[in-house]
């Protein structure tokens, strides 16, 4: 590399600049190099975190309904493409079955999904800044169907919410509190009770499961080919016999038996059947293999009017949540990301992150995170990455069908 030449590594996102003294007439003179960072080129918008009248989590006693024009300062319910601000102190309830596709949504108050009703919250970017997004609680998990759908294409306007985080677009960023409690499944991993052959449209699993038509299943490989797996949709399930009827035929053979093989081999080698469906889903609209991201991070929030600095610590609690069709092709922007998140404790339990367009999950320069009982299924080329972490608990997670990286062109 010659002096002044530079190289950017797309994998690591490191910039290399060639510097030496070969062109200098005086080898003992001191020189300086000035690097000017440009956050993004062409279409770019920075989310400025300042001038917020923070209520420190205190919200009004009176509930606002999203569908009520009186809940909004404009006297109108947010329309297609509009930016939305859930202001500090607001106690907003999502009561629409489906929102229009909103632009940038910033949450500084409390936004709660009305339980027992179906909702589809659609937006291009969501930032949970000084507020909270809540779907269900630990005591009363969400029972209906809730979707958060992230829209947008690769070339859409880029937005930045932190100097150190490359989010680009089509993301839900949490720098305060995100808590989602979906309805628990009886089991998220079961074993084949008999072999399921190539061409079969039936499979035998355990009885007493809560499988229903429309549930998505993954059949893990049981051969020497780690990618000899299958996915199928449940057409019917007999709770008494354990017989599943599938909507399509299997492409591979999967071994199963009524009895565990632990006593023979020290482990159970029967084929795993993974339940991927949850009743609360975070979905990335698939445009040009460009899915969504769920990012948790810490950052500084500066009130430029008063000089007051607030430390925002992102805390994400996900239980029984499905993240589908997320991550962004040929980038390290995983479907589920913890990046520079150290100030709070986060937990992801019994969730499924599946059929991603890039990495499934990434923990980078973060701390105090618990991953337990999750399924990370179909990723390119990283299923689960932990780099520079402290107090990270990873227990009983299943990572499968991770394929090689695919590059553009």
C-alpha cells in the first residue's frame, strides 16, 4: 500500500490508510494526518438526540388511544409516510388493527399494544429513545397476534442514531426500554418419534403439543450433510397421536424413534423438529434481500439548550417473540443486535430468529445479556456471534442451517 492509499474492509468495517515517510525529504520532521469522517453519502439524515423535555419515565394517568384524533397535537391520526413522535409523559395505547406505513417513529413516552387484539405496527424506522414500547407483561403475556413490520429498501434514506453504530435504515433501535412478552408455546423443540422420509408429507412427534395449522416448523438434518434440513407448514396435528400433516413434502430423510438414544450414545440423536412460529413477530419486509434489524445500544443524549447530558441504557426483554425475514444481505447487520449495550440487563428467551437474509444475532462490545432457549435458523454466514462481551449467558440455544456468505455480484 502506497502513502495516501486507503482500503475499506466491508467485512470488518475497518478503514486502512497507508502512511510512511518514504516521500519525505526530512526523515526527522513530524507530520500529522487528518481524517474527516463522513457519516453517510448522498441521502442521509442524522437522528439528533437533543432538546428533549424528559419526564424520566413518568406518564400521564389518562390513556390515549392511537385511533383517537384527540390524542394527537395535530388533531389527526398519523397517516401514510408521516413521522410520529410519542412525546414524553404520554400514555399511548395502540388500538389499530393495522397502521399505515409510517416514516420515522420516535418513542419518548409509553406505547402499549392493547392486549387480546390483533395489531400490525408498520414503519420504516422506530427509535425507542427516552420511552418504552411494551407488548404484554410477564404476568399477562400478549395473547393475540401482533406484528411489528419494518419497511424500506436498501437505497432508502440512511439514518444514524449514534456515532458508533452503523444502523443505516430499516431498523428498530432501542436505547431505553423494549419489553415484549408473547404467548408461551408448550415446547419449541420436539423429537421425531419415527423416521420421516424424503417425499413424506407426514411426521410423528410428541403428543400434547399446541401446534395449530399455519405453524412453521424446521426439521434439522440428521445426516452427514448439515444442510439436509427442511421447513414445512402445519396443515393439521393430532394431539392424541402426535401425527403432523404438512402442507408439502419433505426434501430429505430425517431419522426418529420413539425412544431416546441417550443410554446408547450419550446424547439424543433423533431428529429435532423446531417450532418457529410465535404470536408476536418482528418482520422485515423483503426487498432486494434487505431485511430489518432490532438494535439495542447505549448512547449519550445531550440537551443543547441546557447542556444536560443523559445516559441512555438500552434494555431489551424478549420472551416468546419471532424475528422473521430480518438482517441485511452481505453485511454484519444482524437481525438481532446488541452493540455497545452495557448499562442495563437484557434477556432474550424462547424466541426464534429465522429465515434471515444475513447474520441471525450479534453481541458486540456489550454486557449483561441472557440468551436462553432460542432458535437461530437459516443465516448467512453467521448464526450467533459474540465478540468482546462481559457477563453473557448462552444456554440451550439451537443454531442451525447456516450457509456460506453470498456477495452482491
